[in-house]
């Protein structure tokens, strides 16, 4: 069955959990928040023990489900949190999920989370098995036209009141980066305890120099200026800018490029359109898809799930975007996994 994100709370409040859930989509923040809803509801209903499982190639699926029925001394129910990579499950993972769903373990809940899956994965046997026996929660991206309303809802939940001009200014500054939006809303809440925020407050409070430098560097890469990308990235690292902020901003621009390459009409600020269109012509749809896959692996490396220097990998990725051939994480990932010898 399919459960929309706006239906998820009502579904969970009923307490009639499916054996397995799959949450998947492009927006990392919204995927995480949907998973948090499931985790919180499960905990309220007695799922006290949680196991996190990284579903990478050659993962120990047999061990995972063999241990699933073994609860600790004080736990009554168990939740298995499965992290699926960008390319979906391999043959062993697919077989393990399908076999498990033929005879699910009592008092066990499986939560699978994944980035946006390719259409081949959404047509796969394991995906269809989850859709039939469990629930699939698709997370759709917030479009440029929807962003002001999304920001308004988010601000109201935090006790902030922004007029239309202030919302449009905020949307322009966060560039559709929902992770950045959450951070900025938290800052606005601290800076304006009375809850009233005007456009002048947005101009003064939102978007520090580091964020603008981040988008400037991405613009330089889109325009093919490799040397400038190299200098700007080193400067951002020296300033202590978090690589996650750069990755999120880069993914946002690559998704726009992907939609543009597929003939869509994404929201693109006028000052960025020329560079983005040039990158689409230079890279083509396959090149953009490869860079998005690289971003997903880079995110894992930045979280410590792959060995290696995430900043070096980020530099290689940015230079590839700028048109300079570089080694890829895709080719190195198996060697960088913690279990690799």
C-alpha cells in the first residue's frame, strides 16, 4: 500500500503497523522526518529495541534476520532500521527481503529508508513485495512554486509569522535547500522571540557569507571554471564550513539540472539559469545522474560509512562538474567500505 506523507501521522496513530515500511525520496530532510515519525510511533507502541543495518553489497542479511527474533532481556518488540543505498538492493538483499515477508517475525517492525530510487528499482521484485505486504511512503520534492507555502507552514509550527514578501525573500535565500531552511528558521526563532519577522529581518539575518560562497562555488563549477572551484572549496574548508551544507546545496542544483535535462521546467533563479543550462549541455542526462549517485556516496563518506577524506572526494566531484576528469567514488566505494580488506 502507498501512504502519502500527509497521511502518515493518521496511519501511525491508528497503531495498526504494517510488517515493513519503505520511505524513499529526493528530499533528505523530509525522508528523515517521515522516518522519525515512524520511529516515534513505534516506540510509543513498545518497539523498544532498534537495530540499524547498512544494506550495502555483500551485507550480512542472513545474520540480520536470524537475530531479528532475539530480543534483549528488557525489550518487548524490535525495530530493524535498514539503510538502502542509492542504487537499491542487490540480488541477495532482494531475496532476503522477499523471503522475510513470506514469514515475518512477530513483534518485529522493519523500516527501510532510501534516497530517490531509479524506476528500475521501483519496478523490482523487492519493491513490489514491500508495497504488497507493507507500506511505501513516497517523499516528493517541494517545487519552487510550493516552497513559500511549505516555509509558511514550517514557520507557523515554530511560532513565526512571515508576510508574503518575507516568505519570498526566505525562499530566494535558501534556494530550495530544505536542510538550510530548517536551520534558518531555527535561527529566526531565536532572534525574534515575539514571532514577527519582516522582509528586512530576512535580508539582515538569513544567509551568511559562507552560504553565498557555497552557491558561488557551485555556480563556478556549473560554468566550467575549475581553477576557481579549487580555490573556493579550499577557502570554505579553511573557514570551517560543514561539507554537508555544500553537498545539500549541490544536490539541489543537480536535481534542477536533471529535471531540465529531462525536458522539465524547474524553478531556476535568473542569475543561475545560463550556467545550469550550460552544464546540462556539457554533461548530458547520464553525466548528471552519475554526479547525483556520487553525491549519495559522498554523503555516506562524510558520515563515516565509507573510509577516506570526504573533502577530497568533494573536490573531485566539483572538478568533474566543472569538466575536469577525476577519479570517482563509484569505482572506489567497495574498497572504502569499513568491512573491505
